[in-house]
């Protein structure tokens, strides 16, 4: 039997090959057949989730609520010492210096990453802005968000901080961070579905030794991970409750 593995589509395209390295390592060190499939957008990924095809997923915190509460996924691990933060960015030439400089009808470039969009919308609240008095432009990728800012068709852009950090210097030099969230308790998580729950402990044992294996360590470092930290189900439930509170 081959298990289906996927990754939240909010990572930089630079890491596509790195995730395949992780998958190859997992197969070799668990003895299980695991097929990795990556998606360009959340809509495509959610379709296979709804079809109950996913056995293993590296999920963003927002989707973790759906996966755990609707589909019965269980917590496995999280990247060690790595949290999710949203960053609001303007073009380097923008006159906007702080959030309070934003005015009604501010043009926002954002992806379909629900976690980042939610956190960034909270960050603009001090300017009395919300979805009803801003102009939101959906973008298919974070690179497109950057292009809209550089091209002047957006006033601000929403990024996952780790993805913004992965942008090339040529692109980042044309942009300027405005504000970064400081929640510290929100993070991606590796989750297993019902068909793979019996292998949860085996998977956890493999993940813990990944940092001590040369090939495993190389794959982790390529992703910017220092290692894995095991997750209890209560940890994910706490994060889901926190996300619910933030949304409210």
C-alpha cells in the first residue's frame, strides 16, 4: 500500500526538491511506500482532502482545524523552534511608513493562504481597515504579490514571513517590511489521517533521528528546519482554539 503525502502550498518554490528529499528519506527510514504530491494552490489540495485521499500532510495552522476536527487527523510533529508569522510588505519606494498610514481603499495583494491572510488582516486593524473598506486582490503565489507591489498595482502585500525571507535579494531590495506578527504560538504541523495512524509512532521515531542522519539533516537544513519536535494531540487542539480566538 502506498500512502499519500502532501504539503501546505505556502512554501517557496525553491523548496520543491527539498520536500521530495524529505519524502525519499522517510520512505527509506520507515520502510513504507509514501507518494508525495505537491499542489500550487489550496483549492486543489482541499479537493483531495475532501476526497479522503490524504494520509500524511504538513499542514498550515488554519487548515489543521479542519483536518483534526472534520477528518480525524492526529498530530505527529512540528518543526523545532519555528513558528508561523505574517509580514506586511510595501514597495521600497512607498510613502507608507507605518500601519496607521494606511487609508480606506488600500489595495492589498494576498494569496489564498488562509492563515497568513487572517493574521495580516488583524495587523491592519489599528488603521481601522477591514475587508469592507479595502480592495483585496487575490494572487496565485507570493511571487505574484511581490510583483504587484513592485509594479505599483498594490499598496501592501501579505506574506508568510519564512516565504518572504526566501525571496531573492533582487526582489527583496525592491520591497520594505512594514510590520510582522508576533504570535509565537502558531505553527505548521505534520498530521496523519486514519489510514496512517497505526504508523504514527514509527513515523515519529524516524523524524526524531532525521537530524542525526547526514542525508536527513541536509534535507532539514535545506527547508530551514533545525529538527522535528513531537506533538501531542492536546498541543494541536490548543493551537486550533487559539486560531478560533484570533478569528473572533
